[in-house]
C-alpha cells in the first residue's frame, strides 16, 4: 500500500462566525485520508469559537479547536504549523472553501514533482451567500513576473512542503496586509511553484474580505516596505530589477489608497511609480488598475469613514 504523506491544514478564525462552518466542513469532508486539521480562534468577539466547537462535535477526532488572545493571522498560522505533524502544510481562511477532492489532487501533483516547493490551483469567486460569480484562472508560475511585477500566483488552498516552513520560519508577524506574498517570495527561493489547472476552491468576496475592506494607511503602504526590504537583504540584485519591482509596489500602494478613499496619497504613490519606471505609463493594465482603485469602493457600495 502507498503511504500518503500527512497533510496539515490550519484555519485562523477571527470574527468570521458567519462563514466558518462552511470553511471547516469543506476541509473535514475531503476524501484525503491522512489529513490533520487545526482551527485556532484568534480572540474573536463574535461566535466564531462556538461555531468551531459545534462543527468539531459533528466530526469527532477529525479536527482540533484552540483559542487564544488575538495575535494576528501570521503569528496564528506559524503557531499552528509549528505544532502540526504534517509533511505538507497549508491553510484555509475562515471565509473560504475547499472543493471536494482538492487536497488529493494537490498532493498527487506535489508528489509527482519533487523539485517544486508549492502547488496551487484555480478557484471560483463567490459572493457572501456562496453563489459563484466567476472562475479565476491562476497565472502559471513565472519567477521573473513574481519578482518584477509582483504577480502572486498562489491562491486559496495552496500546499507547500514542511521543509519550506522550517527553513523560512513561516509568515512574518510584522506584516498585516501582504504576509502571504512576502512568504511566497521567500518560498520561491527554495523551489518553483506548480499550478494545477483545475478549480479546487472558492474565494469569498464580502465587506470583511482582506482584499476589499478599507485599509489603514500602514497596511496600504505595506507592499512597498516588503519589496524594499526584500531587495535590501539581497544587495546582489541587479538595480534595474529592484527599481522596477519597487515601482510596481508603489503602484499597488496607490491602488490601495485609492480604494480606501485617500486620493492624494494614492496620487503620490502613482507618481513615484511612474518616476521609477516610466514604462508603466504605457501599460494598459496600469491604467485599468488606477480605474479599479478609484471605482471599486463605489462599485461595492462601501464608503466607510476611517
């Protein structure tokens, strides 16, 4: 018999009681036999802990539920992965969903490619009620695109090898907006990523989603600090590559400020992006990004005062 590697999935839960049960059941009904699941309530003030405990009671001995004082997503995931036993690690946000067979398919792909450090797949966008909006085809992994244009290929349900976590130390607890991307940058230095061309998960869009809520100033600018810090630690990087990368980060920060209702701060970052990388002025995608940044809040009807 083939021994399946143990897979450990961690769900950090913070005030997502409305969606947590669906997320948990999507993991607990996977057909992968050697699966360890840990849900950590990160000091929620809603019913997240009660929801987690109720679902856990439906699946005796299939999931562990812990609670702690609020520590943030990065520290919560690191704690979870540190105590789990899996050879393969992953996480599922408390408002997202894994589709049936996702873990089995991802693990099989990872086993066939011992040279890759991480596997990821396509996914669906869903609304708060779980209705599918559109299918998202994740980009193929391209190291240059990741470094130069900050293309983040991995999405919901990505799995990576335990040795990657042990070698990198996991997510940076200082990061609150893009801790995943900062981690993927370091993971990519230890091996390529592999896209599995199937929709294996669902990403829920709602007012509390990290990608759509209003960002405080520090969070909106975090991508710039991450990219500048990444290149500062790698002085051998060609200056032109680092400059193009930092310019793209300023563009993303500009978008964050725009959709958070701070047009002048947005404009400052866009001007910095164009100064560092004038070619961005000719990119249709950049102008589309600018439009999305300024229109998204109106489109989603979330004019929230900070």
